[in-house]
C-alpha cells in the first residue's frame, strides 16, 4: 500500500517562475504533495485547472488553505506580507524565500510569527548559508585598515529580470562581514561609486552588481589585501536549489512553535 503524502503544500504565485519550480520540487518529493495553487491578485487564469496537478488556480487564500499544512511563498514582497498575515489567521506555518523585503514587510512577518511559525531567508541555498558563516569568520580574522588590512568587495550577478539591487543574498553576505568586524553594516556599505571619486575607504564594504541574460545567481566576496587575496563564492546553476531548500525548511518548520526563523535556526 502506498503511503499517503505527509505534507500538503500551498503554493502562492503558482504560475510564476519560482512558483512553478516549487511545484516541481514538491511533486518530485515522496513525502510531500501540492495541496493548493494560489494566483497572483487579478490573475487571468484564476479558477482554471492547472496541470499536471489537476488543481484549480485559486484567488482566495482562505479557500486555498483548506487541507494544507504549510505555505511556501516566493511571490512579490507585498504578496508575501499579505500571505503571512493570512497564514497567521488560518494557523498555517509559512516559508518565505522572496528578496527585496522591506521593514514594513518584516513587521508583518514578526506579527504573524506571534501566532504561527514563519521562516524567511533571502536565499534558501544551504551553500549560501555556509558561505555566510565563512564570510563572517574571514572578516573577523582579516582586519581592515593599514598596510596589512583587507578590503571587502561583494560582486553579484543575476538575470535581467531581477528587481532588487543589490540582491538580498549579497546584502546578507555584507551583513555577515559587518558582524565579523563588529561594525554597523549600513554605516560602511558602499552601493555606488561615482566616475570620479575619492580613494577607497578602508572600512568600506563595497557592492558591485551585474544584471543580464538568464544568470540564476552568482555571488563572490573578495577580501583584498596588499599582498594576497581571499575569494569566497557561490554559483547557483538552477533555481531548483532555492525551491529544494525551501521545501526542506518547510518540512522542518511544521514541527516548530510560533516564532520567526531563518537559515541559522534551521542549520543549528
């Protein structure tokens, strides 16, 4: 006798790029199943049966949540905030993998986390989670300033349709570097450099951004010294890595009490 799926997943933004990837990863899992598909507001295909799941594309979160155990959400930041608030009302844990999250969205996540488990990470890759730890450790051991100091530069490259800039992952890496050096990230972050400017601030955490083609995601953190350089990086070859990481997080999250969680909690 076949074992019934243990986890029923609600997928918002189900026809979007990441929504479709989440659906594919869930379908490939032997322990999970796609329980409901939620449309973007005003989606023209609402109520149309979607293949291969044979499920209607629903417009109402409360209706879609019936029978589901967890939400995996890669929709736009505004949608994630709406869905987090709705998940709290429906008593559903929610995993959010969207970048470009602002303070007002975080406030909604925090409010929802008082009632249900909420998991947010700017990057669901386990490799990126480890990279953040390595960057923090390197920044701690490689000081800034002086002839023997190391400059920190972060380079990221994504596809032409990515909206947020720098990426949430790049910012998370910069914040890890700032933690390692014991400094305030925003006070030292340099997002743009003029064509003619001043000499580089040795305390700066610089960002360089590339956008083009179909690049899934490349991140590099460079520690540049006078006599040597250390480069720590990550290359994502498929968006499947983010969907797979989100599904692993969802399987973990359903067993947690209400609260706000991230990759460090998951990997602890």
